[in-house]
């Protein structure tokens, strides 16, 4: 009879949707969040025999998120996530590590009182890992869509028997930025985001890879607390439409916006002196 061993595991409540209204005489504030909790610790018994003596139910975790939102409010998603992560590790002897991931959906005030408009698709993110050794905060943004109509080239690439892509000295460059930045303190989210956008705009791009490095470097330059920036940049291809069959020229004016397949350019930019590795949980 073969025996099997339990490997790494974690559990928690995923995607706890929470909308918190902070009411005030000068107008209400809205926080629209999606919170996911993952806990690690002495959880073998539950897996091996169904003994749940060490298991804080995921339902309780959900309730804790709502209760903390009421009790402590939500200043920013980083500190809310850190408060929760520290609570789960600090209050449960069987729990040794917590990861709390928060996504924040953007709403903008419409009338300065109580009406809001959901803004674009861009989402702000924060993930806090907390255990006995350290607390690590990773902030980010995803689905930040950027496009420039020129200032982008792509040439000098490898050509083999299967290459059909023409070299270009002028193209549209577009991407949907997924970025995370690991920091030691309270990295200014607005400054990091602005640095990403500014670098995308200012870089005369010879490759999206080059733009990626410029964007990561820009965040490191703007935010002293940030030690590492991870970027995942889909290349949203825009192909010139051939209008010759209709007797029309097309001097870089009419494009077909392809949604797939897309190039996916991913990379990390870090300070030379950063030796600490990110705490990565394998799932
Ligand atoms: O900026 C780019 N990088 C690539 O690696 C690549 N590959 C491709 O087909 N187009 C592009 N564009």
C-alpha cells in the first residue's frame, strides 16, 4: 500500500466583495474592494483525518474582513490588508503565515455628495504576506490601458524561414499594464502609477521590452521605498488595414485592433543592491 505525503497547502476565503461607505458632511467616500485571504500553518490534520481543530473557518475570515472594515475603517488597501494578515497570524496559534490580496475598483465622485461614477477598467492592487519573519507589501495596478500613436519602432529582429513580420519604423504601441512593485515602506501609489505612465509616454520605443525596462526604472527612480517592479505587458497589436483593393491609400490612419493572439512581454526591474527575494507562495 503506497503512502502519500501532504505537500504545501493554504486555504482561505477568496473574493470577498466589500463596499464601504464613509459618510461625511462634506460628501461620502466609497471603497469598493475584492479581498482574498490565504492562510498557512499546522493544517495537516484537517487534510489527513478531517480533524478541524486548527481550522479557522473561511466563513469566519469573511466576517472578520467585514467587521474590520466597520471597526477600523479602510485608509488604504495596503494597511487594511496588513491589519488583517497580522490579525490572522497573531490570533491563531495554528496559523503561521497569511497572505491578503486586495483589489480596489475605482469610483469617482460625480456631485461631491453621494453620487459616483465607476471609472474605466483600471484596478489598484495590494498583497501583504505576513509571517513570523517579516511583513512584505506588494502594491500594483492592473488593466491600465495605454496607447501611443507613434514613437514606436520594431526592427532588427531575427528572421528565419517562418518570419513574415515586416520591419517597422513607425507603429502604434499599445498595452494593458499589469504591474506590481514590492516596497519596504509606504510607497506612494500615485507616484508609482504616474512614473509608469510617464515612462511609457516619454520613451521612444524600439521594442516593448525596452519600454518595460524604462517603466520599471521610472518607478524605482520615483519611489525610494520600492525595491522591485514586475511588469506584464501584453502587446496590443494594431495592424494597418490594406485599403489598396478599394483604390485607397492608408498613410498610417486606419488600423485593425487585434485582440488575440498578442505578444506578452514580462520582466522584473530591481535595484542593484536588492538581494532579498520576494516571498512567493507557489499557488
Ligand atoms: O516590441 C515588440 N517586441 C517583440 O518581441 C515583438 N515581436 C513581434 O512580433 N512584435 C514585437 N514587438
